[in-house]
């Protein structure tokens, strides 16, 4: 089993070698800018780790993992726009819309989404493309609920907005490893815990969401409970899930 840093290196290599559609022309610059903004590549690394834990080389999941990161980056570019979160910075540097303008940022996000879904659609088995498309729709649906101020519990909102891509990371890794549907249940139960864990920690760092509703200590407890459940789910899987457990611990204690 390879360590998270080794899996992250596979993701970075794939992103650096990614060939974008030539018709995008000069739009490639803001797309590369968005993809090169740093980050821990948590979702694609999770995808690779699941594939390896399920008994298949991580290389088998590199394309699905890359597609997932493209879709995730699309969501960040659009989230930062003035019409949504209106964030001028992303990971310590200007957001895409600040660096290139709103119209270009909107188009760059569109291109990232199309490239990501196109890449997933070319993968085998075809369930990979369908998995990522469904997760993307769920994420967008969650974002809609957020921006419209729909009256609903935060847990349901974040299950869609944040959790769907985490769950998809697990699902994509399973499909890449050819794990039959009837054997995916325990893995997917694990994946469902990760969105809550990530979001609760994120809200503690930002002082909003769960932290605003439950208080900082309440949000920390929520994250701790989700991490405990995730570890319990892993214990029910008959495989070497040590790297996945390491990723859970990293999510629970992250500071950025």
C-alpha cells in the first residue's frame, strides 16, 4: 500500500500531463491556473487509495481520480464568483475571477466540468462516468439549496454539496478496481461519513456552518464522531485499509 504522498504524486503527474481540448485556446491559461492552486488533492488521493485497498493497482484509477479533481476544481472556481461566495482569494492567491475576470472564470469552470465528465465518460467500466455525473448533480443541487437559503438541516445540505464528491471518490475507486456492486456496501458506508467529517472541520476553521450552529466545540464533536464512525466502517472491510485510516485521521486534524 502506497502512502498518501505517493498517491498524490500520481495525481499531480496526471494533471501536469493532461491534454485539454485544443479548441479552448487561450482559456487553457486560467484552467491551468485553477488546477495549479495547490491543495492536498484529498478526493483523488482517496479514490486511488480505495482502488489499491480493493486489490488493484492505483494506476487503474488515475483517470477517474483526475476527472474527479477536474470537477472539484470547477466547483471551486464557480464558488468563488461574486454571484456565489464572492471570495477574492483561494489558497493564498487571487481567485480565478480576480486574476482573469468573471466571464473568463465562468468559462474556465465550464471547461473544467466538461473536461472532467468527458474524461470519466471515456473510462471503463461505464459506471465511472455515471457515478461522477450523478455526484456532480448532487453537488450542484446542494449548492442551489445553499445560495437560495432553503430551510433544511445542515447535515442534508452538506451531504449533497460536500459529501457527494467524497462518496464518489470511494465509488470511482471501487469501479476502477472492478469491485462488484453486491460487495460495495461496506466501502460506500465508509464514504458517506467523509463529507460530514470534512465539512465539520472546515466549518471550525472558517467559523461558520456547523461551528455557527453548534459552536466550535459542538462542531469538533461532530467531526470526531464522524471520524469514529468512518474508522468503524473500515474495520468491517476485509482488506488492508491502513492508508484509508490514515486519510481519515488527516481529515480530522487538518488545519487548512
